[in-house]
C-alpha cells in the first residue's frame, strides 16, 4: 500500500487540509491523503455535514470542486494561529 499527501485535481494541487466538494455528498471535506493499493486509488478525507463530521474515503474522480477559501472550523482556526 502506497500513500501520498499531494495530488492534482482539476488543475490544482491539493495538500492535506485543502477543502473539497465531493459529488453526491453534503458538506465540505478536508483532504488527508491519497492511497494506492493493488492498482486501486482512493482519497481519505475528514468532513461532511456540520456537526456530523467523520473520516470517509472516495474515489478521486468524485471530487467536484477544490475550494479556494477554507470554511471549516478547524481550518479557519489553524489559519488564524499561523497569521
């Protein structure tokens, strides 16, 4: 099993913490890692509807959008601490 922390989606580089919209799912998800195992790829993410966040896995093709601005609470807090 191989993992990576950098992928390219819709022409944008996605690193851990980048927020994504997943096709057919409610809420925003934060990218954690890309996993490859026996020729199968998936991404591990954290998020979902507000108040019901959880770790999920999706095929990379299901990423509908890479968000420019972070809006989840933990990402906003991390940005404020870094500033």
